[in-house]
C-alpha cells in the first residue's frame, strides 16, 4: 500500500481515539456505571474498540516511512497498548476470571471473533534485531544446547508378537487382494482391446459410449462450476478463507523489505539533520537570542527600580525555566496575582468551627452516596499520553500539505521549530546565571553607596541540637554470589551447563486455535472454558505486550510468574518458544531434568539459581522456563526420579522476588501436565497467573485438521471429510492430531493423491 494509505489509517485512528475518549469520559454523570455488570459491559466495549484502533496504529507504524511521524506514532501505540492492558486487568478484577465472553458486544459492534486478535508489536524484535542476532551468534559459537521440549508420550505403543503377526497378516492379505484385483482388471482390458481390434464393435455401442462420455463430462463440468461458485460465496460471507496467491505474497514481502530499508535510510538522514540544524541555529540565531534576553532583563529591573525604588528579586529556577518566559511579562503577572489574592481575602469570611464540621460531614456523605466513583477508571497516565499525541497531531500533521514530500522524508521546518526551543533553553541557562550575578552585584553596589556593608550585625545563633539523620532500618541486600565475575563468564558457564539454550524461532500463529463461538446462554454453567484462541490472546497480553510499555506511573500489575498446565501434547513447549521469539527473549531452562547432575551441593544450587536470575535480569527480556514444575513442589518424589527436583525450591522462592519489580523484563514460566502431584497450596502461591491449556474444542479441532493436512499434503486436502474427522477426534490433543497426520500423510501417499 502507499504512504497516503498509512497516513489515512493514522488520521482515522486519531478520530476514533477522540470518540473513544469522549465515550470513556462522559460529561453527563448519569451515564457512568453504577454496578459491576454495567461497568463490565462499558469497559469490555472500550477494550474491543481500543483493540481495533491499536491494530490500525501498529500497522501504520510498521510500514510508515516518515521518521518524525514514526516517533509520534510510537508514543501513541505504546499509550494505546498500556490502556488496553489496564482495561484488561480491570475486566479481570470485575469478573474474577482471565477469560471472558464478548458475544453480545461483538454482535452490537458487528464484529467477528477474529477481530479480537491482538497483533503483536513487531517493533519489539525489529528495533533490537542487531542485538538479537549478536546473541544468537554467541550461543552458536559456544555450541549452546537446543531448547528441549517436554516429555512427549510415544504415539505408537509397544505390541506383543501375536498382535504384530496379526497386523502383518492383515496387511499381506490386503496386498494380495489388491494384486489379484489388478490382475483381473488387466485381463478384462486385454479382452476388450482384442475385441475392438477385430472390428466386432457395432455402431450402437459407439453411440452408447459417446453418450456416456458426454454425460460424465457435463456432470464433471457442472460440479466444477458449482464448487467454484460455492467457494466464492463462502469467501464473500467470510465463512472460508480465500485461496492464497503466492505471487501476491512474495510481492508484498519484497515491498515490506524495501520499506524497511527506506526506514533505516530516512532515520539516518533525520538524525544527521537534527545535529546540523541545531548547530546552524546556535551559530546564526544564538547571538540574537542572547542579546534579546539581556535587553529584556535590563528593561525589567530598570522599570522595577523606577517604580519601587529598589531592585527586584531574581525569579526562581522553576519560574524562569518555563517556556516562553520573559522578565517584562513576569512583573505584570506578579502584580495581577497580588491583586487577585487581595480581593479573594476581602470576599472570604472565616468559617466557624460548627460550619467546618457541617461541611466535612456533607463531603463525606456525598462521597459515600456517589456510586459512580467506585466504577470510574479514567485516571490513567496512558490517557494523558494519547491526549498529548492527539494535540501534537492536530498542530503539526492534520492540516499539513505534503504534496511535495512524496518520498516521506523528514520535515526540516518542524526540526527547526523544535531545535530552536532547545537552543533557547541552553542559552537561557547560560545567560541567566550571568544575569543573576549581575543583579546581585548591582544590589551590593547600591548598598555600598548608602554605607551599608554586606556584613550582618550579629552572627546567626547556632542551633542547640543537631538534626539527627534518619537512619531507617536497612533491609537485607541480596548477596551477590558472583560479584567477582564478569557477565561474559557467567553467560559462558550457563551455556556450557545447558541452562542457557538456543531455540528455533517460531511464530505464535503456529499455535493453532479458534475462538469458542458457542453462546453461553445455551449452557447454564457459569464457568467459561477457555478456548485456544482466547488463550493465545491472553498470553500475548500477559507476556509480550507489557514489554512494549513504560511501567512508570502505570496501574498495570506486573506478572512475574506464569503457570501453564494441561495435558501432554497440548502445546506448552511450543508456546514457550513462540513467546520467546515474538519478544526477542532468551530462554533459561531451569527444569530439574535439564540441571540434573550439575551444581551438586546446597551452595552450588544457590549459585546456579543466582546466576540464572542475574544474567536473565541483565540481558532482558528473558524467560526462565521450568518444565515439570510439579516435581519441584512435590509432596513425595518418585524413587525412579534421580534429578532431585526439590533442591531448587528454596532458592527459587527467594529469587523470584527479584523480578517482581515492574522495570524487570523477566518472566518465569512453569509448565505441568500433572499439577495434582504437587503441594497445590505452595505451587499456586508462587505464580501470579495460572492458565489452563484445554483440549481443543470442535472449532479448534476443525482448524487443526485443515492446517496439518494442508501443510503435509501441499494443499491437496480438499477431498477430506473434515467434519467426520473433527467429530471422531473429540478428546484428542493438538499434538496427537499432528502425530496422526504425520503418520498417515507420508510423502509416498501424498504423491499418489
């Protein structure tokens, strides 16, 4: 798409944000929510609308070329992400659940469940691509261990000799039957050819054969036409994805790569322009700015001396550092403020103690009676960020004519306006120090002329007691067990011991799942079973999106630890790899089976856990992965388990407190297929969030069958009865369905299709 298209996306998103802010902050107090249900509906509507806005903004930011627009877009994208996460956690608190049903709201907004998908912020990886590549190179040079998956149950069970012989007999009889049928078919075809060669076929048989061929061909032609029309109708209704055109996909990929190269080129040119334009303004306009400040200062203190007979006090740093400050206007502002204060004192009457008590009681009653205050959630730092971006967009870009800037390079006039302010601030700091000294010297000179010396009559009385410094209780600092070692040596040791592992990049889209489209009103069960599509979106919001926002002043709770539990083959390890790939993180595998036999002894175990958390915090974003977490908190470890999984429990509980801070870009993710084997109270208490990965429902199984068969058969799966496969595979996990497809759709069978 063109540059104008992405600019239009941005402008439309700004208009939507303006409408969204008006809806979020209604002027009429009666429109505010007064109970949890209406509050949930209100916030859920905001949440869905913000997602639609964010998708357009993120797409615009990813493809836009203009470096100045990209900076402003980046601010609003992070602001919208922060607001989405804030509303998400508000919904969690209102409903006491991590999964919600938006069917009614989607119907009102005329949206489909697919439009709830939150696009992953691509700049998380793109802006750190060089750093990520260097880390990959380092891991490969140190021969890092590949990220190991969880224990997978074998698909094929061991057979006894009798069962194996029966399977071989059945296969052999089938093979012989096929050969016999082929032999008989060849005999019939040979007899038919001999009959035709002898000229025994009459005209009636030829006419019947021609009629049969015509019938078959016409039926085939109509069936092809019907399927084509049906496919077009389904695509139009959105019930089936349109056929993919590889040529268009390749063209889009090349266009995107070319835009990325132009983004880098324009960014370098913009950075060079920032330096050169600032130097030019400082050299050309700097002397005039300095002279204007000095003239304004001298005019100010001379007028003040003429009016009052004394020199004024120099303004405080907070006052003169304000943009647009001038000494002449400052004096007028002081006089106006003094006049307003005098009038206010005359009008105000001192309130009696009884009146004060009455006023206090009224305020308390008003606060208690106001039911909307409890469900008002518009006090957000991210809303201020969005409002600031809208203001700047209207001032600089909304009505700007860019007819001549077809290439979308930087605008030098905007740079000049911004750099002129910076130069003015720098010169102001330099000049005002000189002016403050000048005013001080003038005062001393006047006092000396009047015979007043600068010495005071008496010495200041010494304070009788020295102020004692508050020595608060010093908290125990975490002891650094590797204080005398460099970060490079720690990384090397973790790689050599297999704790820091490399992994193959994986897209989160490879975790196939669909939303549950079943209306909850049909079932009386209030519990919402999470679908795989909703689970994937939740993981994006809990693990990936928080890495894109600034946590300072935010009300977003930090999720430092996450437990994924579900049956074997449900995709837990795949999700770990996909999350790490999408956020450009490193994986530290602290699973008991992976660290077994290493760092023997209590002190060495403490050192191992300390090293993992230290390097993970230093080189964030990072994921600390523990597979089979139930064994770490097990009530009783099986005798055949020689990995001693409980040895890291104490140090793990102590170290996890280090990543609770919002600024830490580290998340601990544990996986378990048998959480009931653990001390549930201790296991649950360690994790901030617990997410269940269920077996796929009907919609997800249908999508899984279509995806896996298309991947293995080169899209030759149109003739399969997916409805029958989906119904017969109820209760199967995604891993089992993939294993079935891999076992059945061999290369030999695919070639014969």
